[in-house]
């Protein structure tokens, strides 16, 4: 997932390392998890952190990278991807959704995600840099709440999946409610894994899926709704809105969206993140209780 992190990252020692791709797991038609073998490197990260990948290391992208740099007048930066593994797991893993170019809606064609998702093979070597990011649970989370609500769309699930896996082992006093929105069930990342966690921890994990372009089919999950996330749905599943902590991750209005809207003399159309923030405010979740991360 390519992300724009909205809060300042805490100062950490950033480490560059060469890794080998041990496995490539196709999560959906346009999303893959790269499982990495890191050798003897000590992996000091928290669930919710991201790593970065510099496109300049790929010879196959050299001409395209140079073209985009000429077009933009600046160097292509590394791309940030959330880790889907949790620190207690044997291998490091990150999950990438392929970005697509849409004429009139996307300023530039994507550079790195198509390569990572569709053209990365087992045994490939990558240089990654990590790990950082503010989208993490505080160590004293159980003194603040016993209910963490995860509001996600698309690949926004990735850091929250890592957070939930870790918290189930290390924060036994927490229960988790996830509201996860996608267009169709086939777009749903980690659906089977989330269902398995819900079955294993029925008193601590509840997952509510919303599908915006598909009627729910019987049996795919315990609780699947049709339509977009709404304040009414949040009110129903959260309960005490003032007592929970919310981790919100999904697509947001981008700088390109704002520029295009200004040129038309209109306000940019809210995306998932903006709509969810408005709905959370409507049901009384304090702004200070919401941790958010966006991409777009």
C-alpha cells in the first residue's frame, strides 16, 4: 500500500537492508504480499509501521523512472508500504495493492506497485528501508480503552491486520471491532484470515464487511453489509463511541484531487477517509481518539 502518513513520524533509527523474497502470495487480483527472508538482521518494528522501497534499484524501471523525473522536474521518492506481518511472526511481510492509471483522475501512471505486485518472483532481491510510522498502538493502550475500532477500506486493512494480530497476543484486555469496506468480496484482502481470527477469538474480534458494488453472498463471512460505511452503521457496531479508540486507514483526497478541484472552482469530492471522519464525529467519537493514516 502506498501511503501518505498524516502525522509526524517519531524519530527512529532507519535501517537499510537487502532482503530476499521468500514467497509471493496473491491476496486478490491486484494485491500481493511479499514475504521476505532477512537473514540475521534484527527486525525492530512495531505493528502498524511501514517500510520503503526505492524504485531506482530496479533496472527494468530505469527508463520509466527517468521519464517521470523529467516530467515532474524532481527525483522519484521511495514508496512506503505497510507491513502486514507482526513482530512475533517468523518472517517480515508487506502487502501491496497495484495502483492503476485512470485518465482524468490520476495525474501520473504508477511506477513501482505494478512491478512489485505482478512481476516479482520468489528469490528476487530487494533493498528496503525501515521501519517507522506513527500509526501504532501505545504501550499503555489498555489504560486508555478496552475497545479498539478499526475502520478500513481497501489496502487500508494492511497495518490494522498487523496491529490486531499483535494485540491479540500482547494486549489481552482489548477487544477489536473492524469495519472493512470494499467494492466486492473479491477485492477483500485477508478475508479468510480475518474470518479465522474472528472464529478463534469470538469474544475479542468482530469483523463487519461492507461491499459497495456487490450484494453479499451467503456464507462468505458472519456479517456482510451492502453499501457504504455510514454513521448509522458505526453507531450500531461501536456502542460507546466516547470510550473507544479508532484506527482509520483508507483512501483520502490527494493533492492532485485538490488541484483538479481548484481548477474547476469546486471542492474536492470527499473520499473514504474524509467521509469516515465526518461519520465518526457525528456519532460522538472525540477527534483525539482517532488515529488515521491515508493514501491516495
